[in-house]
C-alpha cells in the first residue's frame, strides 16, 4: 500500500504518525514536508474533500494567527487561499492512501487508512 503524509518534522504528532507508517513493512511512504513543498490549492481542496472536512476544520489554530485573521469563520475559498499563502496554517499530519484521507490527530487515526 502507498501512503503520502503531509508532514512537519517539528510536530510530535506528525513524527509519531510517520513512525507508525514507517514501521509497517506493507506501506510505501512518501513524505511531503509541506512547509518546504506546499500543496497546490487544488490538492489541498481535494485532500479536505476526500477527508470529509471543510478547509476551516483543517485549519491550524495553535501557534498561528488564524484566529486574529478571522479564518475559523471565513469561507472555504478564503481559508484555502490563506493556507496556500502561509502553509503553517495547515493542520497536520494529513495522510492519504487508497482508502482515503484523514487528519491524523491523534496519530492512531492513521490505522483506519491502512
């Protein structure tokens, strides 16, 4: 099985999720450090749609200025535009497999995708 993790190596939950994926021999993992290689707006919209989430639900609040900018109450287009311009606003880790996409908080949520 193939899995892509949209990863921030400074995030403990993201590191733990990656460790789960890497410790399973049946998983071929692609790691995308999204702060260095941000997803396109289209890819981000697709990830949230496949996860059954709105962009606002995928918004990182802690350690960002998202609330000050009014993003939690903004429309999807505004949130996506902000995330593309400033990828730190993307909550992590997002994991994508053939079974779907999930925001793996807590990290054990990744198991449902395998």
